[in-house]
C-alpha cells in the first residue's frame, strides 16, 4: 500500500485526527506518547510557532524509535516552501488551511496524503480537481453537520473531516458522523492548553481513549 492510501486509511479507521502545537519539545513529545498509548496512530502537529520545525524533527525521531506504526503529519501549511521543509524531514501527510495548487502538486509528487481546508463548494470543486480525497471542513463551528449532509449529495466520492467546532463528547461526534463525515479533527477540545500547561498527560490519554470508544460506538449505532 502506498503512503498516500496508508495515511488516509489510518485516519479514517481511527475516526479522529488529533492536532496540536506546543512551543516546548518535551511537552510536545509527552502529548504524542499519551495519544499513542491511547490507541492513536495518526497525529497532526501544527505549524503554528517558530519552534514547530525543530519540534517536529524531535517528534519524528521519537516516532521512529519508540512509537512504531505512528504517522506524524504536519498541518497549517500555507505555501510550497513550508511543504518542502516538512516533506524533507519526513512528514507522513500534509494538511493545509486552504486549497493551494502548488502544495497539492508537490505532495502528490511525493506520494503523500494532501488534505486541503475548504469552506465553500467552489473550494471543494477545486480541491477535487486537484485530486484531494479527504477534505478538511473549516471552521466546523460555522458550517455545522447539516452542511455536510448537503455536501454529500453533491460530492458522493469525497471524504469529509470537520475541524474547529467539534466537541469532545458523544453528542457532538454523533451529530457529525450521522451527517456523513468520515473523521473529525480535534484540537483544543481534546488537547487543551490547560492540560498541556499542567502537564496532565494522563488526562489527555484517558480522554483520547474515551473519544476513540465514542467514535466506535457511534459508527456501530449508525450502521
């Protein structure tokens, strides 16, 4: 199986994609390990600080030596230069806040999964033409589950993943999956600044385990 399909399959199988950033490499590493222990096998580290690239390198080394089977992708990639930097240091997939053609071409050339952020049908059409398979719907808080229901009728072959507006509870996750999403992106609602500031990695692990169980339960119920 190629790297593109492998990343897509793992994200869809686990049903959630945790995403986070912390300026401290050690905190970032402990968060990653907590999620791995909980059962996560694909994580998005976000390019949202001056320390992001150096931290990503640190996390990749840990992934390769201590966390077998974990895919580490990078998010908040806004141009080709950024994409090139992270591809060169081993990013397993690339997530963008928008549809960026030159990034799409580069990622596809490297046989990696490209996930563009979209809000409108026009953006989704362009993303589909650029061979996107999984669409990040952002911000989910503005769009809502009913928007996904409408989109699925127009784009039956695309997979959708809302981010920003998904709560870490059964009600919210159930509403999104019932509407037809294939996964949900969870950032601060799962990995809060408070939990990272207090280094409460046990709570991050337990909440992640709980959410994975919720996704499994919701999928079983909706079948």
